């Protein structure tokens, strides 16, 4: 096992230094990717060399391109047929499957022979996915839907050359271990395996021992002082004033793009309706909405030319949305755990750009908020509603 630390790689490294093909370098420059992030600096070269890699880095650190770029480089002169895929990327959610697929398609089209990429997930009809499976090179899949397709002989993995597990910690915490084991048993023993995770749990370590052979282990931990990029303010507020306060904050700070977290689908719909009723264009995303609707609303929110200012969601998107600069996050309701709080606020303050998080705290939430601050070792500045609403 080889261990690579952050200090082992010079911070001034460029993408040209990583031996990527000229087509990919040109596409990076065209899309204004100026320099690789630490996880990209450390992972791309060993992946290009065909080594197994385990990368531990927080959400938003650039893990997707850390494996997408070398994966495309390694497969660029190969093609699939008879439902045999070249690379399998397993992800925990439909949103991440689409997000990674978009990244692969963006860079694959720069190759002389673009690789055919497809994302498959549950919640939609399986038949259209089966019909398109004949010549797929790279498959993005959630474990449950992948098993369904395999059981129907719609996809074959016996010749898969590269296996990627993205957000492995979330897949395991979501209870996919049994499905993943069934899939692993059908994969060839000789393959390159890449495992990426935000945290290193016992279950992730077990998967590493099970699948990876003499891996390069990369652990990129963001220094705690980087959290200063995120300004956190909490407001003490009674439940009946929360809606008024939410709309005040959005207008007072002229928020043109804000992600709002609620704890239930019911509350998401309620908050979303109230915002639209009061002239603030908003969309709602949660697990009970159809995948097509969720993706459409997410795209509208991410589009700089759209008039959608707010996206109201549950913790479904606390780790499943990637926006280069999201200036505001509002916790309309507190998450269940301190870890979820970290994931939520991590949607902003990314790519070395500052962000602001507002958290609405009712008297019933006060104790839980103190627990969150203690567990996360973060101090949230608390203000009273009366101070500015008198």
C-alpha cells in the first residue's frame, strides 16, 4: 500500500504536469479549469498508471474529475459491444449518477472517438434503460437498479476493466452493502478499482480490503481554518415567524441563488409554495418527486440565466448538488445530525470562494443547535429576531 499525503504534491502543479492527453487538456482549458485540486493532483497519475486508488476527501474537493479524466484517458481507444461495459461507476443516488454522467460526457466529446456513457437508476421505467444498453462503454449506476439490469441480462460486467465506487461511505450507510457484494461477485478479479469517499469508516475500510490490490491511498483532509470561508449566522425565532424571517433574509441580502434545507417533504412543499406566493421564484426537490422533475428543477436552479432564486430541499441534496459558487445556504429547519449539518453548509464556501449560512432556530431547537455546535466545533453567531424586526 502506498500512502500519498497532501504535502507530497506541490501546490503549483498544473493539469499539463499530470500527463493527460492533449484532447482532455484542451477541454479543461476550454471550460476554465485552471489548476487541479489536491485530490486531482494526487489521484490522476496513479490512475493513469493502472494502479488501484483509494481517495478520501470531502465533498466538493473535486473527486469526480480526479477519476473521470484518467478513466477517459485509459479507455479512449477502446469500445464495447454485446452489452459488455468497459467501466462501471457505482454511486448512491440518482442525482450523483446524472452529475457524474454529465462530467464524463463533457470531456468524452473532446476525444477523437467519444465513449458512450449512460446513467441508470431506480424511480423510472427500466425498459428504456435496457433498450439503450447495447454499446455502452461507461455505465453510471445505483446498486439496486444495476442488479435489476444484471438479472435481466441487460448488462454484462465480466469484462469490465475499471470499477469506481464514488461516495462509498454514503452507499454503505444507505444500506447497499448486500447489493454491492452481489455485484462485486460478478465482476472480474483482474480489474482496476478506484474507491472515493468523504470519510473513512470501518465499512469503507472493509471494502478496501475486499477489492483493492496494493492501492495508492490518498487522504486529503481540509484544514479546519478553511471553514472561515463560510460565515454562519443563527437567528432565534418563533415557529410562526420563520416564514417571514426567511423571506426577509432572501430580500435583505438580495439572494439570487440560495439553497434552503427542510427536514421533511411536507415542509419543503409548504416553504416552496409560500415563497412563490410571495413573489420569490422557487423550486422544490425531494425524494417523492419524479426523477425528471427533480433534475429539471435542479438544472433551472443552477442556470445563471434562470429566474429561479431558491431551491428548497431535504438532505437529499446535502451531498448531491455541485455548484461552483453557491453564495447562500439557509437551514429553515435543523438537520438530524451534526454530520448532516456539515454536509449542508458544505454546499457553499467552495472553490476558495466565500459563502454565508443562515440557520433558523426555534426555542425547541435551541438544545439541538448547541449539540451541533459542540460536535462540529463550530461557533455560530446567534442573533435575535427582535433586533432587526422592531
